[in-house]
C-alpha cells in the first residue's frame, strides 16, 4: 500500500485539505451521539458510536486545521510575526499528523488515535496566548496612523480564528470526554443535560470573590435572583467561563468605583453585584444578567471592551501571555483579574458558538448590565469560519 504521505508535499496536502468543506455539529447532534454511545457502552468498548465519532474527527480535523493555515497565509502582516508563524506550524503539523494517521476502526487503532488527538489538544493549549503575543508584536511594530484599519481586519480574523478554535476544542474535548464517561450521571462528555445556571453562577461567584479579594483585599456581595432551580442541556465549562469573566469585571468595577468615591473600601458598603436567571420552560433562550454599580463604561469606550487588540493588560503580561499556564490544557482555569483582556470577546465567542450571545448595556456614572443569552433549543448550526 502506498502511504498517503507520498501523494504530495506537506504544503500541497494542507492546501488541498483547506479547500474541502467543513462539517458542523450542533449541541443537539453532540447530545444524540453522546447518548447513543452511553447506551451502547455496557456491551462493547469502544462502542460503534465512539468509532463513528473518532472516524468523523479523523476526517474533519485535518480540514478545519488546514483551513486556519490557509487563512493565516492570507494575512501577511500578522503572519510576519514570529509567534504567529509558530501557531501556523502547530496547525499545519497537526493537520498532517492526523491526515497521515491510521483510520480508527478497531480497539487498537482507536486507542492510538485517541492518544494522538490528546497530544494535539495539548500542543494547542498555548494557541490563545501565543496569538495574543503575535497581535501584540504586530501592534508594537505599527505606526499609529495605520493601526485602525488594520485593527479591524485583525480583529475579525482573530474572532473567526478563536471561534474556529472553540469548535475544534469542543469536538475533540467531547470525543476524549466520552471515552472517560460512564452512564451513571447527567454528564455526556463535555455536556451536561442538567446544567443549573444558578449553581454555575454560585461556583463562578466563589472563584471571582477569591480572585477579587486576593487583588483588592475585599469583594462585593453577590445577590442571586430568579429561576434558581432551572436546569438545561449545555457545556457547563463554557457557561462557567462566561460567568466568571462577567463577575470579575463587575467586582473590579465595583471596588474601583467605591475607592474613587469613598476612599477606603469595606465590603459592607460596596454595592452588591446582582445576578438574575430568567427562564420559562418554553423560552428559546436561557438568559442571565449580571448587574453592577461600578460606574459604567463610556459609550465611546465600548468598542475597546470587545477588542482583542485594545487590551488593558500590561506590556509584560502580553509578552509572556497569561500567568502560569502550568495546569493541564484547560481554557477554564482561574486567570488573573485583568488577564489578557481577552475574556469578554472570548466569552461572547463561546456564547455565539451554540447560538447565544453576550451583550453589555452601560450607564456611565452608574453601572453596567451584562446579558448572557444561551439558546436552549440546541439545533443552532455551528459557526464554521
Ligand atoms: C464594568 C465594565 C464591565 C465589563 C463587563 C461586565 C461588567 C462590567 N462592569 O464596569
């Protein structure tokens, strides 16, 4: 048999792959496949469904990865940055490794495939910080007067790039999680059929409070209102990431506003942050609101809140990326309060990935309301940039 590697050079292969059509998944599709896998599980391992999922990734991942390589090649200004070149190499190498790998058709080949996919998931753990560094390198090299137009182009590119990355990490994460999954709980891989948004909010409040106290010595109280019992099917890690980001912002604004107005800070006199969970069983969305009295954002300031380029993170933080990334591969760890300044646009990309959204409404001089909408229908088509 002729090995596929000999059919062309690596760059030919990547170019050809990048022209193939990507195949989307929906929350509903992920749930159905996961349920079927768990149903088959008592009898055989790997289940026929797990093999189907593995075969899907074996075909789909090289296409999605190669597509990002081709997109990067179309942005020469960004691609000129050393960090971005590095990211491109990871994508190209991973595309080729999977393309050349043996098709998972039986227990042994499936096991080997899972190991490869796991290693690739790890290789790409630092993509976000490395791309951020690349964007920073580009911005530093620019003359001010060119910056604006370029910013828009780069911003759109990064938004697509990160949306695509979320998709890749969801399908890989779901496959690897299904391999560890047992049918006892409500958990189906990365998904949970009984995510209680109020409970996720409580967990995020605990973490945000800890981070806020560590940074400022105090943190505002958080009041929880609305449908505290509501449960729905979602990826709890995504909701946790979004809520943590919003709460960190609200808490920081509250503490800073208080310090500005009152001087010393005491948590009893800090305006509480309010979280509301809204839903009726028939609604199309689960909606959450995080409200603060942290003094709000000027309307003219709003675009930079959503920007990947206009970060308030220090030069040093941008140079080295986040703090210590020693914990394993998770994108959902406790970043520092300011982080890279990517939290909001990434949160929005997470929400949009399954058909939801994150928006901010602000009253300058008073406070900010952040709204999270999560589609509960689960049949939204995956955005495939
Ligand atoms: C602010 C700024 C902000 C961003 C996101 C969420 C809440 C808040 N509050 O003052």
